[in-house]
C-alpha cells in the first residue's frame, strides 16, 4: 500500500488482519457522487455533474467489486457516456498494471504503467490500498469514487436522462429490503469468501467458511420462491450477488478453500446465476480467463503461480 504517497510494503503478502487472524477489508477513501445537477451526494463534495465523456472507469475483470460497476454501466446503457479501461488481471508488487495481457488495455488518459499513478494524480500524499474500481473525473482530474457500492448507485440514478431509466436497480419501494439483503450478504458472502481465503488462522477460516455456506442456504431458500433475490425484479442486490456466484466454483472453491459445496449443488441458485449471466450485455462483463489468471496470481495464496485447468462448469 501507499503511505503519504510512498510505497510502504509489497502488496502481495500484506492484508490487514485482526487479533484472531481474520482478514479486515480497508474502507475506500474517495467518496464523492456524480449527480444530475452537480450537487453533492450523501458524502464528499459537490461539483461532479453527470456529463457525457467526462468520466472514466478503471476496472479489472478479475475483481467482483469492479465487475459490479461494469454490469450496471451495461444495464443502464452508459457505454457511450462513461469510458472504461481494463487492467492486467495479474497482480504485481505495485498492484494493478496496464497492458501486458490479452484484453488488458493501456491507460488512455495519461499513458501510465500502473494504477497507483492514477491515485497519486488525485492525491500525491495518498495513504491506502490501490483498489479497483476507480471512477475518474477528466475535468477536475481527480478520483470521484473508489467505492463500488456507491459507484453502482451513481450509475443507476446519478446520470438522469443520459442513462436508460427503464431499468431502476434501486427503486424507492424496495430500498429497505435491498438494504437488508445487502447487509445479510456483504459480510458473510461477498466479503465472506475473502475472509475465508485470506484467513491466517484455522479458527478465522472456519468461521468465515461456515458463514459463506449458511449464506448460500439463505440465498437458495429465497430463490426457491422468487425469481430475484429481492422480490421479482432485478435490483442492485442481484448485481452484488451475481459477481460472487460467478467466481465461486471457478476460484473461491479451490483457492479460497470455500469447498463444502459448489454453486451447481444449489439448483435454484445455479439456475438464477445462469439467468443473470444471460441478461443482455452481462456475459461481456465476465472474463473467465482474467478471473483465473488474476486470482491465481495472488502470491500469498499461490506462490507457484500455477493456474488450474478446470473451469468449474460455471456456464
Ligand atoms: N471497497 C472496495 C473494495 C475494492 C477491492 O478490494 N478491490 C480489490 C480487487 S477485487 C483490489 O483492488 N485489491 C487490491 C489491494 O487491496 O491491494 C469496493 O467495493 O470498491
């Protein structure tokens, strides 16, 4: 990570942990909001008005949090409004790099080699991890946000008439239930797989792994009686769920040791995952080769860098 704009330690083995060896995810630091008028959102400063061509999204296909933003950009038909760069899926000692892998692009804005340089352009004394997604403002030359849960809300309703508003992923009437499901699934499922994978004690691993599977039981029981995870319409809760499901049999089951069962052992959940995958545009946001190459490049978990051959029969 960077401390006051300087590299502190190698990224690879360093993940923050608690006293029991549990993985602790660090909070995102850029928390502004794009709004139709440029007024401030729930956090951060004003001045980020929705405009075509003004914003750029840096993502990696490996990353579930970044993939949320790619999915919502597609569903809201914002491809012509917000441009995108795909990073190299393989993590380096300086974390995310541009180029050097099929379908990874260069940095169209500054021709940088690494994403950390983008963070330093926004704040030359930046302290924190270098994470994707990053939503960049070409006009103010800064990061609008690096928090995916907020970026997907901006893409959903911050762009006014520039977006396709026939889809609303955060409808007013369902917000309470969406928040409840998000809350239920974030810690124990979306982040639960990471807590299992990056645990450094048996106790922390077992606790996280069991929570992952009790979440899958909860997901399966909901999907047995309704088409989407909240009622009968596609919402942001489905986006957040899908990105973890699609990676599960492919990488979490093996590399993160969440291996009590696979998604294909949950018939309703498996059918639901395929249904979301087949929604228009969604398959283009899933790159299986990048997901495998990226996760299996995490040296702390896989020092030899060997990538298994199997595809987990996911799609
Ligand atoms: N809270 C962030 C988390 C993003 C995140 O952790 N991204 C991972 C990739 S999946 C990352 O960039 N990790 C690099 C690191 O932590 O050094 C969000 O949801 O946007």
